[in-house]
């Protein structure tokens, strides 16, 4: 994720006299992209992340360490959208409002919202990174994870991400300044934003923008996320294959035992005809008592559902990371192009308009990434859906109407799960036949 420097941050020459405030700061397509693209997404995202914060603050949700990460990510997404609004959108609104007070204060708002947006952005990146590593340990190293993954390490990871974000972006507070200018439109003194000498320094640009920012915000987190989540996917496929083999082995053994039992019963009927009457009497008088023994074999089903819940959590985190990488891929490409322009490797004069449009689209995608997490939570998290229905007063609604969202979530989740669990799903009918085979053989009734 990158919040690019706005080209409207025009550098005013320092001199003894006050310069005029510049007109035409934003191009038409910048206005269109920000007001009609970024603005509605940002407003929607702010509301969505407020809902996420309320849901993940619920007592039942705070018990999970994963949900602590998701709560903090929702907070950073909310802050990023708010600061992104004041950094990118508020200046456009202020300039086109024809209100002097808005045009007078927007440089100050932009001056402080820019570093705060960078801090929130960095924190969100590394919280996502730690969340993926957390799940990687739980999936690929489950026994070590019981010792490593506790409440304290999670708190340290969250606190460390926040501190690191402030430290790595500490110099951004020195990149912008507010200078006085004379407004010809209002015929009075106003203010304008200006780049500082530090920000324009070539060495500072090489160290902070080319090396530090690219490594910290793109290369390192992208590389770790791709490696870790690839390992998680491979572990899921291996686990599903092992469960499928185990289930098929149990199903085959059950069929053999059931067949042997049927043969023994048939031989007993042939050799001792009175056995049929006894068996029929037993089935008619004690069948209710016999069926009460069936819950003893439900333990594998419980383990299966527990495994499915764990897989749903893992798939939810994979979807979050996939959304993150997709929405920030264009920002990464723009960052590379900006570096090449900065070191004079390519000429941007001919394609400046196309590059600026690409920057605006990347900013929209960054806002989109912070605004759509609720759909992933609704699809993959049954507890999230339950708490949402509880807050909406729909918890006691009839299942025929209240289960629509859950059914949709299950269908979409199975679409994601199918590549990993197709063998396991194909074995489910065999398990069900195991339970149906526990009843009194029908051959006893036929021979009676």
C-alpha cells in the first residue's frame, strides 16, 4: 500500500515576498477519480470498519487470538480511511467549495494527515504479515504453536507493529510545511502546502523512498506473505489428502465388518431357525434402547466439524491476504516506476498523465482493500454472522429465513475449499453409511 505524494503539493519559491496561491491544482480526472471513485468507497469503508470493531470487541470474539489481530487491523483500516480522506479528498472538496475557511485550513489538515496515513498504512501491512505468520505456525507447526502462540506474543506483535510504524515514518513529519500565500480569488492572505528542503534532497530520496520505503512496505512484506501463504496452502492440501485416506480406510474396514456380520447372522438363521424369532423379538422390543447407543460413534463427526472450522479460519485469512496482495499490486508497480523516474532512468514527461491516473486507481484500490473485509468475515466466519444477527435482533428468527446468509456463506466457502478438500468431501457419504449400517440387519426380518 502506498499513499503517493500528490502532484498538487507544488513547490513555491522561497523569497522575501508572499507568493500567489496557485490555481488549477487538480486536474479534471483527479477530481473525478477522487470524488466519484475514492470518496464513496472511503465513506462505505469507514462505516464497515466501525461495524467490524464492534463485532470483534464482543466478549465471544476476543477469546480468539486471531480475532485480536483482526480487531487491530479493523482499527488501522478505519484510521487509514479517515486520514486518506483528509489527505486526498478533503483538499479537492475544499478547493471546489468556494469557501475561504476551507481553503485556508486544508493545507494544515493535509500537513498532518499525510504522516498519520503513512503510519496507519505501515501498521496495517505488518499486522497482516504477523497474522499470516501466526496462522502459518498454527497450521504447519501445531505442536510448537501451542508453546509459541499465546496471549503475550500476540500483544507484543501488535504493540511492535504500532511502534515500528511510528519509528519508520518519523521523518515524514518533516517532508511538508505550510507557507503563507495571497489568494487572488478571495483577495486576502491564505495558506498553501509546500515540500520541505529535506523532502527535495536527493540523498534523502534515495535512502527513504528508493531503499527504505520500497523494502519495508513492499519487497519484504510481499515476499514473506507469498512464501508463508504458499506453505499454508500446501499444508492444507496435504492435510486434506491424509484425512481422505484415513476416512477411506475406516470406510473400507466398516464395510468388511458389516459384511462379515451379515454373513454370520444368515448362517445363524440357517442353522438355528429359532434365532430369527429371537432376533425379531429383540429388534421390536429393544430397538429404542439400541438406538441410544448410536451417539457413541459421533466423535469422528465432531472432529470432522472441528477440522472444518479450523479450515474455514485458515481460508478466511488466505482470502484476506489475497485481497491485500491484489489491491496493493498496482501500488507496488507504481512505486517501481516512481523510483525509476526519481533516478532519471525513464522520462515521465510524455506519459505523466497515464502515470497520474494509475496513481489515482492505486489509491482507490487501497481504500477498497480497507473497505471490503466484512464480506470475507460474513462468508467464512459463522461466529461473526451469529453476532451480527444478535445485534440486528435476528438471532431468534425462523431458520427458513435466517439461514439464507449462512447458506450463501457455506456455498461460497465450499467454492474456495473445493481445491483443498475435494477428496474429503467425496468420502462423506461413506461415513454416513457407517452409521446406517449399525442397525439390525434386514436379513433377520426377511428370514423371520
